[in-house]
C-alpha cells in the first residue's frame, strides 16, 4: 500500500523550535491545502542515558537525564521524507535525534481519494 503522506514526530529542546520551523518550511513540510507552516507541538518529559564515548547536548555520559522537551508533529509528502529528515538534522542539536516517521492512511490531506 502506498502512502502519499506521513507524519513526523520530532523531539527536541524548546530552544530549537524556531530553527526547526524554518527548516521544515524550507522543504515544504507542514503544507496542507492552502496553508503552510502547519505543525503541532506539546511539552513532554523525556529520559535517556548517554553511553561512554558520547558528547551529549544535555546530560553526562553514564548518568540518566530527565529533561523537558517538545514533541513536534508535522506532515510531509512521503516522497520528501529523506529531504525533510536531512533538513531537521541540520538544525537539531542532538547527536542521535529522535525522529519518528509514521505513514498516514485515509486522512483529509489527500483530497484526490
């Protein structure tokens, strides 16, 4: 089954929301009909433990980190996922950013079906 659209979930510090918005706009993510720059975000608490040999943006290797973050949700055309992920990684501060890609089926985004 082909999916014309997908949703990306991106976790990052709140300080990086505006650079992320610009990066998403540069690849036309969040374009819905006659609107662009469409995204949602919510505050979450995330946890992770950097392992030895890492250089974490937040936290210290070997110690559990528990930090507030934003979960940003945005749609994009499936054919542009790789380009969108590359744009996100250019502005994301983490060594290993969490970017979930979820195929969307039967949404209001594709009016041709």
